[in-house]
């Protein structure tokens, strides 16, 4: 079996990976649907129905992610970058909607959406990695408040601008590091054409961490460690999640350019960054008094915003990218 | 404007505009007080931006969009041939004069549209507001309500659109917007003009926080 997989070309290997993942997801979906039907027949109490809805939501997110990554891989690097640029666009739209911008910010917003975002992703696709890592933290850091100050409105100036810059850092800068992984090249390891595995590795590890954390939270029903920020977050369940993600990372060593201890370290870094980033975004939502970044009034129906689904990735991607790049001397 | 291409061009432009508005704002409709029914209605909403007209048009479902005509200020929307073409061919707008001319009845085009059985979208403030609260409503809504007692009056709150395109700006930015439709308002048998207009305005403002 192993020998057979090794003999396939890089793209056949990636294809096989996606077939496996789609198959597993399909099985999980069928199982959840059957369970839901069963619980409806027996007319169980509300908690069971609530759990089923939770599961469906998690499955929905997983399907969404996998389809996105399959599309990203299948359509090539340029299309993949465009896809992530679109995700960044919609995520930033959600973020800005809940930030208190004023009329004087209009020019900075135009700058953020129609200049900064396209340039950042263009830098990825043209492999200007040195500029790509400093463009937003150095140049845009000044450009945004300058555009804002020219609007001539000093009221809550720092608050408005820092929120806008935060949104750009999370949604644009963070998200742009996911397609950047597709372009990494490793000097001492023949990994050409298999970078999609690296993206897959990071995403699956982070998602597993979040999923296990979620499931353990439901099972153990531990009191929240930070009740002011999240009604579900608990350090012990968080530990389980990070551990599960890291173990999976070791098991997936064969699809990465890493050795097992390196895979463990990379997975650990991605999991910690992703799950804590998700927690940080929860604090922002609490502050705004909402449960989701999506359309207002939708939170009761259980539908989520895009940013709720991708925020862990936005925080994990830059840290994962740079850790890998520096450890392996990888270049563009 | 009368070239044989224009119906197709108008359809294409309408489709493009709809996708564009959805991309920028999400164009979410929230039907709180009434379902989206194909009965004859007057939708009346707060007015903060010229994009209000496009927003509420985009938020309506396809079937209602075809039978609903927004009311557009003649002085702004007839200024250039492009604006006029968009409002006529795409939105099928009813034009009104914001400044009363000698001897003319500014409501006449609206009455003609209502007599034909169309629904209309009205901004009773008459002009774009600058503050958080809508300005006092002008009397047109009351007049139409007395002359067309069978037409259902639906209040609507357009949220966030002034952030997408504030007064004086030309480039819109992407921000999620929504249109909330409330429970219909009825004119009581012997209700005074001012009392009714204030009640209608309060019904619009009440939708801001639901």
C-alpha cells in the first residue's frame, strides 16, 4: 500500500488525499443524518436536538473548508490565491461592519479594500515574499491613519484606526499566508507540487484541535475558565484539543517535508496559535455584544459568518508559515 | 435610449448591479412584521444615501422587484443620461419633483403609478438625512394613504447604507447592510395628518433595533 502511494506522482497523491477526505466526510455526514432521524423518531428531549444541530454545524464548516481547499488545489496557484483573496474580502467586510467607522474613515476603507487587499495577494502570487511580509505591518501601518487624518475627523481617532488596522492584519495579512504556503520551496527536500499537502496539514491539524476541543467540552461539561469571554472555553479541554491536533500532526508526517519531531512542533504551534486566536476573536465579539460576525439577526438561526469559520486559520497561518520558513530555510 | 439593444442592456445592467450590491452589502432583507407578499404596497423608509434606492430594490425578492417602483428625485436622477437610463430602464422609477412647481401636483406621478396597480418605494423625508434619526416626514405619505386606503403601508429601516457611500463620496466600500420590513401601518378613520406622519416615522425608527 505504502509502496503503491510512493509510486504515484505528486498530483495523484494529492488527489488520493482529497478522495480519502471526501469519503470520510461523506461517511460522517451519513452517520449524523441517520442519528438525527433516529432521535426525531424517539422524540428525545431538546438537548439531543441541540447536539445534533451542533454536529451539523461542525460538519457544515468542515465540508466548506474541504471544498475550498480542493478548489484551491484543483484550480492552480493563481486561482487559489484569488479564492483566498475573496475569503479575505468577505471576512474583512464582516469585521468592518461591526467596527465603529465614521465618515472620515471612508478613504481609509477604500484603501483597505481596493488597494491593500489586492496588492497583498498580488505580492503572494508574484512571490515577492520579502515585501509580502512587511507590506502591511510597515507601509500600510502608516498609510491607513494618513488617509484617515486627511478626512479631518479627530473623534475617537486612535480607536477607529486601530480597529481598522486590526481587521486588515487578521483578515488580509493572516489569510494571505495560507496561499503563500502553496509557494514555499524546500532546498533540501523534493517537495515540488506537493505544497498543497502543507496547507492541508495546517488546516486539518487546526480544525481537529477545534473539533476535539468542542466535543470534549460537550462531554465533560467543565465550567468555563474565562466566563467573561466564552461560555465554553476551558483550559483542560483546550489541552485535549491541542494534544489531539499535535498527535494527528505526527501521524501525518508522511505528507510533509518534516521529520516526526518537527511535525509535532509545527502542529503544536499551529494548534496553539489557531485556538487562542479563535478565543481572541470571541472576546471581540463579546465586546460588540454579538455571537457571530455574520449578518445581524442571523445568530438565532445558527448560521455563522465567514469570519467565525476562518478566524483560527487567520491567526495560525502567519505563525505556521514563518516557523516553517525559518526552520527549513525555505524560499519562494 | 431607444436603441433596440436597450432592453437587453438594461437586463444585463440590472443583473450586474444586483450582484454588485450583493457583493458590497449582502443586501439582506429581514421580514419582521410582514411576509414578502405580492399585494399592492407602499414601502416607506429612512433616507440617508442615494444608494438607499438601489439597496431596497436589491433586497426585495425577484417577483416583488418586478412590480415595485422606487420613487426617485427628478433633479438628481435625471441629471445625466446614464442616471436617467438606469432609473428608467433598470429600476422603472417614478420621478418626483422635490421642489413644488407652480400649479403642479408633485404627487401626481405617484398616484398614476398606484392607479395602475404598482407598488412604490417612498422616502417620506424627501431628502437625505444627516443625523442618526430620520427627519420629520413630509405629508405625501398621508395624502397617498387617504386617497388609496386599500394599499398596504409597510415601514422599512435601511441599516448601515450611509457607511457604504456617505454623502459626497463616489467610491462605495463593502459593509454588510440590511433592510428590515415592519408590520403594516394603517391610517385610523379620523387620524390627524401630523399624528399619522409621526406614528409612521416612529414605526420606521422602531425597526432599527429589532
